[in-house]
C-alpha cells in the first residue's frame, strides 16, 4: 500500500500506560512477547466455527500477548485530534499480516482487498471513534459500515470473509475483532457475534453476501463511566438486531473488559482469505440513517 506522507496525516493520538512512555498507536503489533503458556479463556457459545478456524498457535500467541500487555489507559486528546474524529477523517492502519492493500479514497471512506489465502488480520482506524476521557458518562454512539464487494480463495481451504466491530488497544493484529480481550465483532461467513470469544461465537444473523452493506454501532448511556452499552447491527440500511453488552457478563463469558466506556475504542475490520471491501465512517455516506 502507498502510505501518505506524514504531512498528509491527521494528528496522531497516543494512549498510554500510567508511568510508561506513550506507545505510538500503530507500533504495538511490532512487539509480541514470548511468554509461558496461559490457559485459554472460558468457553462460550460454539467450541469451533462451522465455516473456518484460525490456528491454535495464533490463538495462544494472542492470549499470551493480552495476558502480558495491559490495555492502554485513556488520555485527553488534543483539540485537533478530537476535531479530526468529529469530522470523520478516519484512516486505516495497515497491519503487517495484511497481504493486499487498504487506503482512504475520501474522507472517512476506505477501499481494501486481501489476497487469496490471507490469514486473519485486523485493520484499525488510526484514531479512536470513542475517547473515554471526553465521552464517558455521556450519551454517545459510534458506528460505521462495510460493503462486501468480492470474495475469493480462503485460507487453507476455509471460507473467506470479514468481520466488523470495535476494539480497545493494544489488540493483536493477527486476530479478528471479538476474539480477544477488549474486542467485539460480527462475522460475515456464519453471522456469529463474538465478544472476547476465541471459540465459535454465538448465533446472531445470517451470512453476509457479496453486494450487501452492513453496519455496526455501540450506544453508551448513563452518567457512570461503566454505564449501559448496547450494540446494534444494520443490513442494507435497516436495523437488523443487536444485544446488550452485559449479556456477556456471566460464568461462561470471557468478559467485557475495555468495552464498557472506560477505554478508548477503535473501529476494526477483520479479514480472512481473499476479500474485497469498501467502508464508510462518514454519516453522509451511510445507508442507515440514525433517528
């Protein structure tokens, strides 16, 4: 992918740990710790996907990463950074696992493709859509849409597809949104939804077909930092279901850490296999119209 020059980029945003140097938003994927084995997260929903599955090595590496590296604490964004997001100037961060390209073709609009057989990877927005420091305790919604324009060869004989959702940073760049801590997502191949679930997800919607446009959003309400959070899903401009985030808080769930409004949240598009897509973060281009 042809990367824009630094002068063309909007202001960067550094979320940091207390007492540590703030990590650049796009360099977290360069450091994957080599740690001892940790137990997998609790089982929820299906044990495996009915259409395709990532390798156990990738899953274990991601679990080790999340167990070793805490979520970045939110910091106050500058007025320029916050204005960039408010104007929907969101651009993709190209993960090293993406064999293909993704680029911003207009303000808040992307076009991308992955090559046949591409393994799992996640493309994130360069800035959060939700800033905990500014948005926590307010009524706030974040949302974006993805149009599936093509499917080709899948990884290792599995199906190809994509997922869309939100994640808190740092998130493993070789894992789809919803598979690890601080992530949620809906998958095109089987319609399952995932919240910190490395297994088979939960039934949610039907398969997403080439030519369809789907959207995902999160609505935050309440005066507390950890208030009520609802996830909503749209299909070709119409509301098509949703769930209460705290449905996931039970004995069999991997938890909802990072998703309750107390951490910054980034838009996330996961790819596996050969996929062509377009995405839109600008309300002017959405099929769905908020009430």
